[in-house]
């Protein structure tokens, strides 16, 4: 009787194994981008006619490319503004956070680790989870393809518009640094539909000399972003309080590397 029961259990194990859905290989699944907080970057560029004499670095399209790639990866926005006679918003690049990849089903237990009588129930649960996973994976792949298309379109529009702006000579008669900071603070304080709170960054390319107002008030960021100043000769002007103990960058490339972590 005991031998007969063992034979029946062995037959059940064999039949269940033959009819079971093979485990989904995690390694074969498309790998989602590394998910981290989205990033909002406020870029302010000095456009006064004296930038040449002051030797303030000039923003080029190549400087923005690593920032664009960062936003494409984690989601967020880049907004560029002028430090001019009055604070002027130029253009922005926006992209939502990438969709979350579905979780793979819990693998079937290895042979000999569970009661064979439980295998039909476990197999049924696994098959159901595998079906749901395949549906979610299909939706995820479609969402990623749509987001990639949106990223390409938004990037093309942004670079086309900003290239025309950067090609124009810097000819503003005064620099409204206070207004530029206030506008940037409003932007970085905006609410958004984010899964995680965004990382806020202010990249300021100017010597910080306020010439639009005779008695400029003290500047501050209520949004508390990371502030990176790119100047020349360590000049910070009225922006010095925003730097804490940090010094201005001498090059835009160095500041961009800090933002992207590369």
C-alpha cells in the first residue's frame, strides 16, 4: 500500500511538471531604466553685452545635451531663462517619469521543496500570475515606446528653439539678477504630478552683478535647490549667500558633470 501511494505521488509530480508553464526568465526581460527622483533644472544665462569683457562662460547647446539625457532617463524638466533687463523665460524641455516595470511572478518552487499534493494549486497560481505579468509587460513596453517618441519630439523642438536663442548676441543693457532668481524660485516651487519629489537644481551662469535695480534686495530660494554658479574669477555678486561655503565653477562643463554625476 505504501509503495502504491509513493508511485501515485511520483506520477502526479511527473504529470504536473510536464504540463506546467516554464518559469519566466528574469534575465530575458527588458531591463527598465534605473529609477530615481525626477530632476527640475533652472538654467539662467547672463545675456548682458558685458559678458565678453567679464569672461563669463557662454552656454552652448552641447552643454545642455547631458542634462537632456538625464531628464530623459529619470523624468523632469529643464527651463532656461535670461538674466537681462527683465527676467525672461526662454524655453523648456519636459518629460514625465518613466513607467514602472511590472514585477515578475514568484518562481515555482524547486523540485522536492514542497509537498507534491500542493503542486497543482501552486501551478494554477503561477499560471495566473504569469498571464497577468505578460499583459502588464505588454502595456509597459507600449508606454516606454510612447515615452521614447515623446522624448525625441520634445528634444527636437527644444534644441531647435534654444539654438536660435543661443546664436543671438548678448545685448541686454542691464542684468535683473533679482528678478531671475524670483522667477526661478516660482518655477522650482511649482507642484507637479510626480511619484517622488523632484530634485531641484539652479544652474546660474552669471557674475551675479545686479544692474537693473539700484538697491537690490537680498536674493533667496525658498524652494531650496542645489545652487551651482558658473562665473569667472570667483565672482558671485549678490548671489554669494546662495552658495554657502561653495565656490563658483569656472566652467559650465564642470557644473553639468556635478548635476549628472558623470
